[in-house]
C-alpha cells in the first residue's frame, strides 16, 4: 500500500529543481510524449493519480482479505460499516433503482479524498490539477446524459424546451455548465487551500525573522512562528476541506444523475415496448 506513495515521493525529490525562497508552481513534468497535434506532458498529476490508484487497490485487498460470513476481524467491521453507510446514502439520495451506484460513489469519494490528502506528505495532489478533476466531471456528464437518453432521444431533446421553448438557449448552456461547475468547484477549493497554506507559512517565517531575528547565532534563524500554526490550519485546508470536497463531489454526482432520470417515464416506455413485442409476436403466430 505504501510503496507507490514512497515511489511518488522519490520521483518528486529527484525531479524537483533547487529553489530559493517560496515558490508556488504547478505539477512537475517528468517527460513529454510527442503527439501529432499537441505534445502530451506526463507529470505529477498523472503519475500520482496512477500510483494512488495502485495504493487504493492494495488497501482494498488488505481490508477484504480473510473476511468471513461472521466477522471476526476489526477491519471487517470497519469495511462493512463503510459499505452500509455508502449504500444508505445512495439509497436516500438516488432511490432503489440506483442501488448499484454505491460502488461508483464510494470510488469517487475515496479517490478524491486520498488525492487531496497527498499534500500531507508533500506530494502534489492530483485534485489541484484542473485536467484531472475535469476528467471526473466529464465522466459524470456522460453518465447523466446516458440516463437522460434512457427515456428516449426525443424526450431528451424536448427537455431543452421545458418549461417554455424560449429557455432553449439557457437550457443548452446549463446542460454543459454542469461538468464545468463541478470541476472548478472541486479544483478551486483544493488549490486555494494549498496556496493559502504556502503563503501563510512564508509569511510566518518572514515575521519570525523580523521579530526574533535579533537572537544570537542559530537561534535567530529558527522560524518559531511556523511551529504549530500551519499545522492547525492544515487540519482544515488539507484534511477537513479535502474530505468535505470529496463528499460534495459525490453528492452532486448522485443529485445530477438521479434528477436526470425519470423512472416513471422510463417504466412506461419499457411497458409500451413490451406490448408492441407481444402484439408483433401474436400477429406472427
């Protein structure tokens, strides 16, 4: 579970150039793949995402190894509690028809939360890259469109004219604004927390040097004001905010997907298809 994270830390140490002072930069670029229209850079965002996925896979294997029908391991109690909570959340937010979405929602929350928490070990969090979060949002957008189309393409197109046809341009814009708002909300909150933490740490270091720099020898070089305060703020920006944004992204996914699907209309459409098949079979007989 830990080896992929250690590998990501080693790569960061090897490829990070020497710098002086505080710098706020994007993800490191490890190498670039030549492409016909635009070169494809492979950097911390992609590498950390894949290494994190590997770590999560091993975590799941560890948590589910040796489980039995009657729990006798503490980790089995933990994983069963987590599964029950996610199923209950999906059932309350999406309904019985979407019960199978529990694993997808759990995957979104775990991947998002652990991606953001990578900043605790000094790694670039993939959720601070708009390309990563936008990919998740586009995937959710395709799922939303799929469930809208299950009620028929004609009904899908009619939805742009509701409640009145004059709102057609606004409805089209709002349709494509969904993945944009999801991506920028998640990305903006995580990135802003990282930037604020770095700026505050630099400010405390400078303030410590101004106030206590008169101390003799190495005592004047110690950033006393950096002790404790950044750690407390990290509890919010790096831990609480990361978990909160993962939960919000999952809740928005459930809300958009469930609201896009009209179960009654879908059932009626399926019944009409079944009746047509029965009539056709009776006519052929």
